[in-house]
């Protein structure tokens, strides 16, 4: 067996180390480093000089290996960016780092990239091995995903806006329908009744015709306001209690019916106009229902308030109806709907031949109160 002299072994070892790139640890490691599918470079930490690069790094950056070994990190990365400066500080402190950077190719094209960099010592010199990933395709995919997501969200928002607009239009049409049915319809009905009475009573003909004309003009004015999206000014002009009293007076003049009303006049200064108008419309609607269907001779209206509740009741001695059966009348639906607007409830208590009581209650909330004074009336 032939022995190899120790000097020969040491000499071969020195030759092997010279032919091995710094930090690759031997020919097998060098082969793996050079043929890795990931772009890798080895550079000096102190000045950033590239001392080794694999084939993937050359392909990514567009340099030949000989060219790349003459470059520094400033040639292949945008080192003035904050992200790169932060990366260097973190690598110095922790010895390794993963960060997003901008890659600069030989043709000066800038690419979004991500690097993983680790510091190691070789013969007392600090070097770093850095793996470089081109994130262009990933960013493009993410951008396309973001665009699709944004497009989807935009379509959803557009759909939601369209639904909201449709709902608003439906509500507006519903409100206009209620105003026409609850107010304008009644004004025109009273106008017709005065006109009929004028044709039957010569002594008071002029007075009845004048009243008929007034109600017709009021109906025209209400329609005009509706077309402009305005609510009636009757509550602002004369107040809730007086508006109810006027309606009662006009109704008794044109119908053979007695109407008694008890109102808490202190309500006037505490409730806002929208809520008072809502109460007024409910009274109008129920009176209209009674005149059309109840064949009543007496009606009693009461409007009051305690610390927590506002209460409206309209009772008649008419024919009544079976409350267990489904009611399809638009008047009753309008009353219930108007009560719900201010979180109230409307209940009809009736039996055939026993008359009817409409009981409407509202919880006292800031939504009902006048903005200048939100304290409920104490009784």
C-alpha cells in the first residue's frame, strides 16, 4: 500500500481550497450553489463586492459571470431605498434578514424583488450569501387579484347603491301615496261634500261653495308641494292641536256625526314638526275610515303624554269589525306604517256591533322631540 506524503496532502488541500468559491465549503457545495434554481450571490459585507454568483443570478440580472464578479451590491440593488437601508441594519444586528428590495438588471430595468441574506465568516472576513427572488410575476398576479377584487367590490357597491336608490324611490313613492290618500283625498272629499250641500241648500249655498273652493285650493296646494318634495306646512302654520280641531269642525259640518276631542296642549312645544304631522295624518286617516265604513254617530279622540309614552286613541260607536280576519284596507296599513316610523305601535280593538278603538302609542325618544328641548313633558 503506497502512502501519500503529508506535504502532498496539504498541497492538494490548498489547491482544492483555492478552486472553491468562498463560503461554499467544497466542490460538491460549489456545484450545488452554481446550479441552484434560485439566484444566489456571495458578497463582502464591508464594501458589497460580489465575489461569487451562480448561473441563476447571472440569468436574472443579465450579466455574464465574469461581468457580475466585477460588480458591487450598489450595481444590482437600489441601495438608497429605505427598505434596503433597513435591511442592512437588521442584517447587521441579527446576522440574517428577509426583505423586499428593488433589483437592478444590466439593462437598467428595475424589478420588485425579495432577498434572504445571511452573514457568515470565512477566514476572518465577513461575507454574506444572498438569495434573490424576482417578485414581478407574483406582484402581477397579486395586482390582477387586487384588480379583480376591486372590480368585484365596485360591482357590489354599485349594486348596493342601485338597491338603495331603488329603495329610496320606493319609499318616496310610498310616502307620496300616503300623502295623497291621507290628506289630498280627504281634502277633495270634503270639497265634494260642501259642493253637494250647496246644491241642496239655497240659503247657505254661497257659504258652502266658498268652503268647497277653499278645500279644492288646499288640495291643489298640497299636490304642488308634493311635486316639489315638500311636506305640508299645516303643522308649522297653526300647530297640531289646532289642526286636529279644525279637521273635527269641518268633518262635523259636512257629516251627521259628533266628535269630541281631549288634547294635552303642552305637547305642542316639545314635539318636532315631523312627528306632529305624523300624528295629524293618523287622526285624518282614522276619521276617514270611520266616515267610510263605521256608520258611527259619535267619535272620541284623546291625545296625551306621560313621562315615557305618547298616546293617541280614536274611539267610535260604529258597526265595528272582526280583528281576527285579515284587513286589506290601505287606510289601516297606512296607520300601522306611520306608527312604525317613530317606533310606535297601532292596535285596533273591535268586535262586530261593538264599535272600534284605535290605540296608538309611541315611546318618548329624542327622534320625537323638538331639537331645542328634548325633555319629555311631565304629567
